[in-house]
C-alpha cells in the first residue's frame, strides 16, 4: 500500500482550494502557483471539496469556513471519517477566537485570515507541509499559553518565522526601517508589518521595546 502521507514532503506540493467566491479562488490559485505550488483542484462548496480531495489526494486542502452545503468544519469531519491523509488550512475572514479554538481542536494545522498578505498563505502552506502549525500573526498568540510565557523572553524566538528573525537581526545592527526594506528588497510598509508581528509574538510593548530586545539578544541572532 502506498504511503500517501509522504506527499506533504514532495515538491511541488499538490493542493485543493475551496471557497464559494470564484474571484477569491482565482486570486488564491494565482498566488499559490506563482510560488511554485500546484493546485490540483477547486471547489465552490463543502461537498464538492470533499469529492475533490478524494479524487486528487492532495497534501493540503485550503478551505473557507463558511461554505454552502458543508462548511469547513464539516469538510474536516468528513475527511477524518474517510481517513484521508490531507492536512487542512482554513482561510477565513472570521476573527472569532472560539472558531480558532475549534479549528485547533479538530487538528486543523493552519488558520489564515483573508485580510493577510498573499505571502501569508504561502508561508502557511510550507509550514503545514513541514509538520508545523501556522496562524496569521493576529491570531498566532492563541497557539501559546500566554500564562506560561515571559514577555520579551529570548526563548520566544522560536515563535518567529525566518523572515521575522532576519528583520530582528537587522534591527540589532541598528538598521532603520528604510534600510531594512532596502536590504530585503521589500517596502518599508512590509517591514513595519513584520515589526508589529514580532512585537505581538514576543509580547513586547513600548516604542523602544523591540530595539532593546534585539540588542539584548544580538548574539543569539548572529
């Protein structure tokens, strides 16, 4: 019997996307395929999503939560019942913590807000394919028991993405936002977004807290 679970490690990754808005699916497909990922199938409702997952055996299914006929949670329950070796990423406009917690309870590995940047969904796919959980930065702190975290602790560096670690490293080199943007070939606005996400993940507060943290942990970032 083929070990279907290996598919998450193959390249390009095969995906199924499901959203009841055709324009959303089109934009999502373009984003994923421009990143070298392969969309094996699309669906406009939950039942069609299950059928497409059965048909194409993708590594990951990217689902909207609110879909006709069968919502995202219903799709998850069905693929689990069928014992299909597919990981799930929710792409949703919903910020409610209760839904996020339910997604985690149902072993959904990714939870991305539609308002996030296009690169966020690509990062989510690669993270889930590597066996990790991923949530949009605005929700990422729900993955961690905040009561067990010390604000500004260097142990929390593990929460940061590779890009965020690079931004933090450049901050420790006394680089300004504009200089970081030039070094990374991105816009200053993108750098500011990374800075906000880092502060949120590390529970840093105050205008100079990020710089102080970067300098204090400079050796760890080298």
